[in-house]
C-alpha cells in the first residue's frame, strides 16, 4: 500500500469512531479498504492495531495529504458514515468538521459531500 493510501485508511478509522463506536460494518469497510489498497500483512496489522483505540479528527494527518487525497478521503468518509444504514448526527457533524480541516473550498466540499451522500443512499444495500 502506498503511504498516502495508508494515511487515507487511517483517517477513515477516525471517521468510523465518529459516533463513539467501531462496529462490525465499519470494521468490514476498513478491511475492504485494506484489501482494495493491497496492504501488506504488516500494513494491515498496523491499521488494525491503530483502529483498536478510539481516534478523533485530531488524529487525521491532513498536512501529509495532497488535495486530491483529501477529496478522496472526504468521499470515503461520507460513505463510511452510512455503512450501518444511517448517518448519525455525530457522524454528520464529523463530516462537517472534516471539511473545514481538509481546507477544501466550501462549494467544492459541499458538492463532494452531496454526491457521496447520493451514492451512499443509492447503494446502501451494497455498503
């Protein structure tokens, strides 16, 4: 797995913890990302160990990410907030705060979030 993808997956762990729980569906999505990004066994173990303890917005390594990676993170973050079938208020607030932290211009961030929400709702049965 490339280093920038490791940052994205670790950041998504923070998103998974946004509602205070790291549930089975969220674990499954993180595992799917580990697989999709072709993590080595060592990288997968690092991510799993990282996810074992609650993470917050402050744990996201924003300054190590390119703007393109920040956009990818935002899209995946929105999808992850719907993985259990609904987006909780704490998750919605987390995404709002994440938009500010990522320093993506507000109109663009809004468009990314809206498109990702639309996809999440459309394909909820696949999440």
